[in-house]
C-alpha cells in the first residue's frame, strides 16, 4: 500500500468516527424526544408507568385503562407518525435534490402537495372519509401528469421535470383556490387540513408513513452510489455507466409515492424535506448513503420536536413551527458556514 | 481488429437539428485521434454520439457492435469520458469524485476496496491532484477541477478515452502533463479520441487527425502529415508554420484583415 492509499484509509477512518458521533448524538436526541412526547402531556404519567404501559407483556385487562389508551393509542402513534413523516420527507428531499441535481428540490417539487391538496379538498365535498384516499389519488395524478409532460416534452431531463412540476403546481393550486371559493361551510375544514397536523395520528396512519419511508429509503439506499454519480451533474452518471433515466424514474416515483402517503394522512408539512438534507450535507458531506440514513433520523427528530412544540402552543399547524424555528437556524448555519470557509 | 469505432452514413444531432451529416470513417485502435475544427463544427456532437449519449441514424459500431445495443454499464467499463464542463453540483471531496471512476466495476452494495484505493491514488498522481485529495471539489479552480475529472476517467481504467477539450482550463505545463499521460496510455494500447482547439498541443501528441467543418469530415490522416492546406480552409484563416529545433511543428494563425 503506498502513502496515498494509507492516507485515504486514514481519512475514511476519521470520517467514519465523525459519522458515528453524529449518529449517536441524533439517536440520543430522538430518544429524548420520545421520552418527552410519550411521557409528558396534559395527563402526567410517571416514566416508569409509561414503560409498563408500553410493554408487550401488559395484561389484557390493563390495556383498556384510560392511561393505557392515552399512551398506546394516542401519544405513541403520534410520536411514531411524526418520526416517520419527518424521516420520510427529509429522505425524499435528499433523493430529489440529488436526482434532479437541484438544491431547491423538495418532496413537493413534482406537484405532489398541490395534487394531494386538490384531491383532499375535493374529498371534503364527498364526506371526511373520502379525504385521505382522494388526496392520495390526487398526488398520484399530479405525479403522472408531471412525468407525462417531462418525458414527452424533454425526454425526462431534470430541468423539464422541475418545470413540469412548477406548471402542475400552478394549475392544481388554482384548482384548490377555486374549491375553497365554493366550499361554503367546508372552508374551515379544508384550510385546517391543508396546513398539516399530526394531531389525528392513529396506529394505522403511523404504520403507513413508516411503510412510505421504506418505499423511498430502501431503493434510494441501494442505489446510493449511483445517485452520487448522477448528482455530479452534466450527465456524468451516464459516463460512469449509470442508466440515468431509469434511476430517475425509480427514485422519482418511490419518493413521490412516499410523500403522497404522508401528505394524504397529515396534510402539507413544509420545510423539513427542503432543509434537513442541506444541514446534514454541511455536517457530513453529500454522499447519499450516509445522507439518507442521517436525514431519516434528523428529519424524524426535527418533526417530533416541532410537533411537541406545536401541541404545546395550542395545536398550531406543525409546518408553521418547523419553518419558524428551523428557518432562522438554517440561516445561521449558512452564514456561519460561509464565515468558516472564508 | 484495428478499428475501435467504425461509422458509415452516420447522422446525429440534438432534437430535430442534425449536426453531423452522413459521416463515414474509422477511429483506429491504440492511437490518439485528434478531432479538429472550428467552434460549432460538430466535434463535441461526434464525441457524444461515439459514447452513446446522442441518438444517431446510419451505422456506428464499437468493436463491431452497434453502439445503440450497448448498455450504459458496458460503456462505463470500456469508455472513459471527460466532458468540457468543469462544474460539479455537490461539494464532494476530491478522492470521492475520483472513486466514482470505480463505479462501473462495483455491484450496487459493493464498498470501495483497498485495491480501488490503489487505483484512485495512482489516477490522482497521474493527473497531478494528489495534494488536493481531501479538498472539496467546489473549492478548487476550474483547472484543478478539470484535472480531478480527468483523474476520475483514469480511475475508470477504460479501454477507450473520449475527451472533449480536456485542457481548456489548464496552463501549458498541465496541458502537456495531461497529453503525456494520454500518450503513455495510447502506447499501452488504449484508444483515445480528443477534441481540442489548441492544435499545437493536440496534433504533436496525436497519431491521427479528423478535421470536421459544418458537420462533415473535410480531411483525415496522419497528424505528422497535417499541413496548412487542411487547416486554412478548415478554420477560414491563414496559418504560418514553425518547426522547432527538436523538429516539432507549431502553427500560428495570422492576422486577418477582415477581423481588424
């Protein structure tokens, strides 16, 4: 082994230790968030009792006790839904920024949010049960429309995909505005749903966002090195033997379907998917395998904490909290990062 | 087989625009072939078509196989491409950018091995970027980036190199370094096609030349035999030829009263 190879190996060792440290810190933060979100609330239940209530060996007779219902069917699903949704949005953001070679891409770039909003708003006219499936169908319809425009117009190039997403967003947003204008007594419910909230999380919806996370995380992790090559831009992935069109199609569809699941259950929660990958790139670099794993942890933790804050402030829309707290924090990181670089 | 690429009545372009018009010719194996011609003549389009990036009509074969039937993975293993763009969108460390050259040899979950590290460091050394290995690529100058991207292609260890203006951002000494590496590779049997505006560097290092103007081949042959009778109609300007004490030829474009 020559000197360069030895220093490469040493550099990788240091990088690995740095990543392990960050992973441990994020796990500790997530665990602290779990304790806060599951043990604390209007009904203070001691931590030891919470542990008992969460135990799989809890006797059947105790499972219907009010405190067991609060912990097992209200607080735990809400926490898990927040972690799953935050993780899913952050991973989708990282994937889309990489695959579209565009730092401004986020889970809603491809018109998913506008499609879900339009479908969901339409669903309110058919009764509240129709909202979730119609939102999901709306998101998928928007995805189909974007893909059709992009592939027919520009052969699936990333610039065309982003442009098609902007156009689809504009059309469907106008549709949402129209539905709000004719909604009469349903207007309040539509506006509240559009703002996004985890307050109604149930075990099924929490499980579904974790399924959504797996839908995007597993293929993106497996294709991580190829995604790295594509994210170099200028067709370098193709030159390195990657079928960029196929990779783009697989990852755009998986991240969009996952985002559509999250939006249809919990509404539009902005900011997490855009900013979490940027913050992590500053800390651990742009390699996608690490970025995806840390994005899931950091996005999940961020949304769990933000949801706690939103609940504490009287059930504010959680997207408002993520943007209000995370925005200035991100600005600070950008400014201090630039100063350090200078 | 002595020809690495053969093309017959091949046309290619972008969208509805045809840039290359029914080209026929060959690229010889184990040689450096210089593509020369004015801006917009079709040199980059020819390189893009040879590496399977652009659609074409007519016949184009790589070692006897139609290019359109070759998968991207197969291309990645046999063809290294250096484009004239030096922008890299994300701030990867230099060693990682070079390590992407090993991607065609890896399975989806294969990690970078110690053998890959040997190849990466050898590529970095050949391209003169060893001292930059742990810097972020977005912090580097255009010339340094160009050398890093050249090192990435070297780490690919392909049989064929297709290079589009690989020295456009380099100083004379680094340009000579890059062409010397290409010369050594060709002497070891690699086939190299390089488009470069600076004929005074590309021609002395190359074995063959192909002159392209308005999407058509106007001349081709041995680089040693290139004369002003090819260059002057190709570029539409007069050239004066100089021969150094070492016997190397250089051309100087003369002032053109139409441009003054």
